[in-house]
């Protein structure tokens, strides 16, 4: 509605002007889950790699810095609660679980007690901890924290061989960041320095690792929660964060690469979306409005509002199910079937076309309904209930865990590209839950789909009219709002209502 839209714009303007916030799309769900543990227990080969400065070279010397055997299955967690890795921080080492987030750039750990975490990093007990004398605050799509910057030594038991000295944000207070049932106490932001808070001079963790341990500037991520329902009691599904290279046993087939459009988030260029065999046929700039990113810290596949509506309409048309309440699509309700009656056959596949490194070509990554119609168990004894793994977004398209769980994703920073390959743990009952195909011609889409806002004249008229109205409202609002930034709890973001605690069976 117009008034909602106006209010949203006003809020957006307000925060743009005040520069109080920086919103990062961390979005983790929590709740009561039940995972049937399914290990990705492929046989593991021992591979040692060394950096040749820019890319990768297989090293015959088995005492190389990077030993991938130690890194396979070094993650625990699931899409619902995030994937985390164990680290040993300070001297003597204090063990904490750290959420792996490719959508932010700070390394931050709890440094004070909080009701939802079991333990925290006690800076006073580390002889090597040094205060940097600056405070830092980070705001995510969901939740925020504040703390002090420091420096300390970190060892990753199932990571590259060696201790590194890194920037640490010691979280002293937070709101909506730690959630009930999560088993992590910190966050590892793996994106670029541009996103680091308070400014880009705070070297991100992975930059420090590459520099100090001289490993190749590349990491790869396999998240193994595909098709599993989640539980707070069973063993989490797990996955692998391979620092320094690519582990061949984690994927099948070939790796398809897409360029990183800009190095801040891992921004990519989406050319096309298909529901089943049907092309949504929107202007490709709509898919990248205002950006398209790959983010392991976001649970769902988030789509710009127009795109989301088109996808829901296409799914409704092809699913032959007329009876869905809108609550299912907006994430406020679960859809339930009698036990054993799997609903997946009612739903189409979803395909995302990404620009290939040869810019006149594309390739597509496809997820089966098992990845986006997600089982939630333990809701009711006689029903199997599912949530919709997509949500709408006002700040761009986010390829979150829903999609990433289908693929082994290679963050090749050295060559400014992201690789996708079929993950060997995205399999259920012998059936692959994801597909990858290419090359396709990109001749039918614009040369640049990341070209920012749509410059249609009518859009400009509308925006200027809106802005005029909003400016007026803004002035009134500014008079009403007393300004301490940290008490405000809006970001202009459409709040995602699909938190599990709010789920209700229809
Ligand atoms: C999790 O689900 C499995 C079957 O799917 C069941 O056997 C097990 O008891 C459940 N665990 C809990 C803690 O509910
Ligand atoms: C780790 O590095 C140390 C020192 O360079 C070396 O002695 C040790 O063998 C390495 N360990 C592994 C598992 O590569
Ligand atoms: C890129 O793709 C186009 C169209 O398929 C093809 O003609 C061209 O040879 C490719 N360029 C390279 C360098 O592979
Ligand atoms: C596409 O447009 C965006 C925004 O104007 C720009 O940052 C980017 O470099 C362009 N990409 C190419 C390949 O020209």
C-alpha cells in the first residue's frame, strides 16, 4: 500500500541521512528442530597445497600449510541455526563456536554473558589479548551488537596449520543477535574489507589468514543440511569450510564460475530465473536490484519483492495446489500434510542463471523442491509440516543457505570469481537435490544486469513524487524523533515474519 511504501521510504531516507546503521543480511532462524544425522562421509583424500602467489598449485610436499583432510567436516549446524566452526582464541586458548558468514566482514565473539549462550571469550584470561581502543557496532538484517576492538591469537583446530593474530570485536552487548538454541558464540565475517566496521582499516579475518599463513586466497564452503529437518537435540548436519583451496571429494562434475561483480559482499550477476521450465521473463536488472549476493549467514533464498511475487505466482500456477493461504508464502504459516505424504512432487524446480566468466554465456544452478519446501518436524504427531524457503527482500537478492546447501561454493578471491559445483552431500534417497548446467547463450539479456536502479522515466516521476511527499513527512518525523541512534529498531527492511517461534499450523 502507498502509506506503507511511503513510510518505508521515509525510514530509508532517515537512516540514509543519519548514517547510524549499516544493515547486513544475517538472518538465522532458530526454534525446535530435529535433524536426522546424515554424515557426508565420503572417503577423504589427503591433499596438500601451497600458494604460488596467485592461484593454486598442488604440492607434493605433504607438510604444506594447508591440509584439507583436517578441514573436511569441520562445520556443524544447519540452515536453521547457521553453520559454525570451532576456534581456539587467546592464550591459553578458549574454545568457541563461530558462525560462518560470507555476508559480513567482522570477526566478533561474545565477551560477556548472555542468556542464550553457554560460554564466552573472557578477555581478562588471555595473556595475549590487546585492546585496540576503539568501539564497534554492527547491525544485521536481524539483530545487532556492540563491543570493543582488540587483537589476539587464534588457532583453528580443523583449519590451516598455524596460529594467526587477528582483529577481534569483543561483543559486550547485543540485541536479537544470539538466539535461543544456537550453539555458536561468535561470527566469522568472510567478506571484503569494505564491509568491515567501524571502517575498512580493520583487516578481516581471512585477509589475515592469507597474509600470515601464506595460503592461497581462496576458500570453499559445503553446507550439508539439504533435505533434513532440523532439531535442537539431534546432531547437526554439518559441513566443510576449506581454507586455502578446493577439496575434490566434496563435489561432482565440473565447477562453473561467475565473476564477482564488486568486492564488498560476494556480489554476483543474476541473468534469469526459471520456475519449472518457465522463464519469469522480468527485466534482468530486477533480479539484481539493488544487488545480488551469496551469503551463508542468510537462511533463505531472498528475492526482491517483484521477483518474489512473480515466483510465488508461477509456483502456485504450476503446483496444482490451490489451497495455500498467503501465510505459507510470507512465512508466517507452515503447510502440513499427513505423515508420509511427501509434498515435493507438487512443486517445480527453481533455476537461477548466473553470468559465466565468458560474459556472453551463462550457466544455471537449479534446486529441487526438497531444498526450498523445508521440513519442520515435531510440530504435530500426525502431520509433516514444511516452511517456504524463499522470502521477499527490500535490499537485494540473497542466495542464502536454501540454495547454497545444494552446491559446493568456491570463493575464489584470487581470481575474483565464485565457483559452483554439485555438492556430494545434497543427495536424499539416492536422488540429487540440485542440478547445474551450461553454457547457455546470454545474448537474450542485457550486457549489464547489475547496472543499478531501473532508469525508466516513469519510475523517476514516481520516485520524485514519493520523495517530495516523504521529505514533508520526514521533516515532521525528525521533529518527533529524538535522536539517539541505538534505540531505533527499524532499518527500512521488510521484517521477516517467518521466525519459527511465530509459526502456526493452519
Ligand atoms: C527426531 O526424529 C526422529 C525420527 O525422524 C525420532 O526417531 C527422534 O526421536 C526425534 N528426536 C527427538 C529428540 O525428537
Ligand atoms: C604444521 O606446521 C609445523 C611447523 O611448520 C610443522 O612442524 C607441522 O608438521 C605442521 N603440521 C601439519 C599437520 O602439517
Ligand atoms: C564466449 O562465448 C561465445 C558465445 O558462446 C563464443 O563465441 C566465444 O568463443 C567464447 N569466448 C571464449 C574466450 O571462450
Ligand atoms: C555494471 O554496472 C554497475 C553499476 O553501474 C558497474 O558497477 C559494473 O562495473 C558494470 N559491470 C560491467 C561488466 O560493466
